[in-house]
């Protein structure tokens, strides 16, 4: 709605000048943010044990947050992989706090999180998974072959940048690796720089490819011009 100044009709200014409001108008949309804390202070159990947690993470929005507080000796890989996948797909903010023991599968969950906080009492042990099979010889051989490949890919992806390639190879061959809080923090910082370098290299390669395509386009245009002039 417009408001007008009341002025004499013989005034030498526009009679319907609008009065400006004293402050800008704006609208506020209220949203409810959810925040959850989950304590991993026992063995990582069967996948069904985490059904409610996984459902909550699937429902999270950008304004929501969840924190995992890690003090676990590890557990089942089936649950570990699905929790890691839920973190990858989560729309909200995910933070893992390493409060104490972060061993085996616990280290995998911690290192797959987008944000990691390390407390002074934290420590970590990294090793390869343990599993077994029973049945006919051909079935056991097929299962072992598949699980070896599947676990190797998951371990390489999870520990990339935190461990060197040689260290990951050693872990896959059976070596256990231990880290205290200071060492964990140092390796997390190195991993951050590692992925920054990869991102910069990818950007540089993309720019080089675009520059090459532009040069090829210019050369093609020049050939067309010469052909037309002939």
C-alpha cells in the first residue's frame, strides 16, 4: 500500500511522492533443526541393531547434525560398510569424535566421516578384516576370492591419504598399525593436503583439456576460412 505526502497543490514538486519505509521488510521461515549424538562404546553389532540410526540419517536435512563418539574395539564389517555408506549419503552435518579406543572397524567409520575431532585420550589400530567360510571347496574358494577383492577395495578407499600406499599394502598382508592421538591428528592433516593436491591436479587437467579443445576449435575455424577463401 502506498502512502503519500500531504502537500499544497501549488507546490513545485510531484504530489504523489511515496514515503519510504523506515526499514526494509523481510520474512522469516522457521525451521526445526535436529541434532543427535551416538555413542559407539561397544562392539559394532549386526546391521539390524543400527536400523533406527540409519533411518534417522536418511531423513536428515542440511540444517541437521549428528555426532558419533567413538570408543570401540570394532566389530562386524556388514554394519561398518552400511554406516559408512549412510555417512556418504547424509545431507546433514556429520562429525566423528575419537574419544578413546578406535580400533579396526571403528577406525573405518571414523576415517570415512567428513569431519573428525580427536581428543587427547584417543588411539587407533588399523588392520585387515578377519572372516571364515565353510562348505564345498569351490564355494569356499569363490567366497574367499570375492571377499578378498571387496575388502581390499574398501580398505584402500577408506585409508587413502591417511596411510601411504606401502602401508595399506602391509595392512592387507596382515600388519597391525597403532597411532596415538597426536599421530592421528598429524595424519589427518596430511590426508587433507593429499586430497587438496588431487583436487588441484584434477582442476589443472580439466583446464588443460579445455584449452586443448579451444585450440583445436580455432584450428578448425582457420581451415574452414581458408577453404572458403579458396
